[in-house]
C-alpha cells in the first residue's frame, strides 16, 4: 500500500511539473503570438495609410480636372480614414503628432491646389502643389521610419518566439527524461521491496496467503502450499474457501457466510480461530488461523499446522481418562 502511495505521489508530482511546463509554454507563446499579431496589424495600418494618401491625391486631382464635387466628397471620406489610422497608431504607442501635422498640411495644400486649379489660378495652384508634394514626401519619410521600427519589433519577437520554443523544447526533453528515469527507479524500488517481502513471506514457517473481496487467493507462500499439498497455479485466483475450507471435520458442508476469513474481509475485524483445512488429497489439516484485513477490501491469512499439538493433546487427554497419573494403573 505504501509503495502504491509513493508511486502515485511520484506520478502526481511529474504530472504537476509537466502541467506547469506546458502551461507556461502556452501562456508565453500566446502572449508573443498576440504581440506579433498586433505588429502585423500595425504594418497593415501603415500600408492602408499609404493607400489613403494616394487616394486623397487622386480624388482631388480628378475633382480639379473634371470639376466634379463628388470626388471632393470621396477625398474627404478617405482623409477621415487616414486620420483614424493615425489614431490607431497613436493608441499602439507611436508618437504620431508630427505625422498628423504633416498630413494635415499635405491635405490642406492639396485641397488648395485643387481649388486654385478650379479657379484657373495656375501660378498659385503650382505653388500649393509644390508645398503639398513636399509635405507628402516628409510624410512618407516619417512613415518609412515607423515601418522600420515595426519591422524591427517583428523580427525581435519572431527571434524571441524561436528562442523560447527551443528552450521550452530542451526543458521539456529534460523533464521527460528525468521523469522517465524517476518513475523507472520508483518501479525498481517497488519491485525490489515486493521481491524482498515475497522472500520474507516464503521464508516463514507459517502458511500465509491473501484473499480479495470475492474470496479468491491473491498470493500464497511456499509453506502454505507444502502444508496444503497444492501447487501455486492451482490456488492463485481460485476461491480459497471452495479449495480447502469447504467442510467441517465431521464432513458437514461449511457455509461461506460462516467462514471467519470471509467475515474478516466483510467487517474488517481481525480474528484468531481454530479451523480445519482440507488438503488436496482430502485429508484434514487442523490449523490455528489468524485473519486480518489488508488494504480496503482484502485480507491476509496466517495459519500454523496444529497436527502435532492436537495429537499430543489427544494423547494427554486419553492418558488422563484411562490411567492413573500417580500409579500409572488403568482406571
């Protein structure tokens, strides 16, 4: 029982270690994966902002060339989307103040270029266009710097994920190897103890065997087999009451519900009784039996051969009844 408890504790400790290792691995991995996903979204936002800037330029140019207010509306909506993207970048920790300022200047000069063009003020339109292009170039330069930072973050997190996975795999291998060795050693210790216990039981002069809740024999030592005349394979996993405890000395059947061995397994009380076992050849074996509970629903039986003692007792009894103790004359 102690061996099983020890083994369960070892297995439980190993399971806890593996749970902690796997739990930590998945927690950190999910965190890094979330960070990487966020960075990829930032990169996507930069691309969308690029597109928005180009679309604003295109819409305003078409409004100027076609004199169509519909393109002015489209340019305004696209500009709002661009400002919303800058707001998201700001929420992600980027300093977008200067970027937003340059964008507003770019948009103002580009709108002015369109307005001057519609009024045929070509000189002023060219000046506004040059200023707008300058602000756009500054804007693109700032976006490129942000892109570089985002890419550096992405490369750093990917390298961190790869390093963490390599370390986790290495630690997992160590844990598995240590656990396998520990469990293997534990089984070896248990088998050694069980072997020593079996040797001790076999070395006893008394007969010893175990029974389960159904009354089947779970183990039996050499002395018991010699006294009963059975071989081990004939007894193991067989009902011990039906094998060698089925009749009283006078030949009457012995009910199993009266058997002290059966009762001890049922009520978990130790009993010491005088009984008669039936050998394989049918002869009777008077025994002194001690039955004790074993584990939760099993029992262990220890018995001694009382043949010699019984014969001596019968001889003394016969002498006491038929001969005078002092004169040795027949009564």
